[in-house]
C-alpha cells in the first residue's frame, strides 16, 4: 500500500499511448491508500455531446480511482446536483503521489445512465485499433476483464458497494 493522498488540491493527468490527453485540478475527498476519490469540474472546453449524455460547464465529477483495479468510475452531476450517470474509464491502476494522480487510458469505456436503464460499452473499436493486444496481451486481457466487471456491476444493482468510502 502506498501513502494516501492528503486532502486538498491535486492534479489529475490522463495519458493515452504515452501522451498526456488531459490534465486538470481536483480536490481530494478520500484516500485509504488503495481507493482515492477526488472531485473536479468538467475539464473540457465547452460542451461535449456524446448523444447519450452531454458534459458541460458546471458539471461536477466525483472520480473514484484504485491502485489495484483496472478502471476508474466517475459519477457525473449537473450544476444543480442532479445525477446524470457514471462514466467509467478502463485504465491501468492509478499511480498516485502527494500532488497528483496519473491514469493511463486503455480506450474502453462504459456509460451508465442515472436510472441504470442504459448501460453502454464504448470505444471497443478504438481498443481493437490501439494494438494493445499485440504489444501487451496481459494488459489487454485485464482491460477486457475490467470492462466486463463494470458491466456486470452496472446491470446487477449499480456501483453502490464499489464506490463506498470506509
């Protein structure tokens, strides 16, 4: 187990294929050395409409990361606090230090609507095209298992137990 993050501001950096995809400030809510939780406003420029959800200015993300799991789960609420749903990134386990979380995106994602009625596997074509299966078959297998695990959780009652903070 690593040292837990201390409360306060940190940066979250999402990398993909060795390059920084996005970096943004966040506030540490909880960290037990394995499960870290931060909150952050929507870090994108303007509105991003995926068709099934819109991320926009004022949205707040409560982001759950694990040092021993191959995914991150992000609860998304609008500016008024209304739950939009959960955006799940399949990633390598998070790397944390006192002032930062660094997460490597593995292309697979899952969206779960607020009512749980819509569970969408996303970007499987990007994952296949990434070449990860050829470069690092063990990581590719872990990524697919992580997506499957998230989907089973979403379809069998949601993320309540997974996201609980001790």
